[in-house]
């Protein structure tokens, strides 16, 4: 796995449990990059701490779904 965070003039990289930081060209803002092994099957529930049941987490207060059909 490779995990990289770049912000301003610095980059932090984590690869094989080794953390390195270095100066880099200026980047306005912050970018996060993750490279995962795609040959290994994962359980999405374990990755997001068992929060994968979207139906239970749905909150109508954040969305007026009366007109969803008109979006398409």
C-alpha cells in the first residue's frame, strides 16, 4: 500500500510502514493519494469501521427527495 499526502511545499509518504517526508514543488491546497493492492479481496465494512449500511444512515433532513424523479 502507498499513502501520500501533499500540501504546500511538502509531501509525506507511507509505504510498507515506512514514513518519509520531503520538500516538493508547491501545491496550492492538499491532495491525498492512496494506492491499494487490487489483487487482495477486502471487506469494505472493515475499511470504514462497519459503517457500510447506507440505508440506515440515510437522513431525509439533508435532502428533499420529493422531486428525485425530476433529476433524471
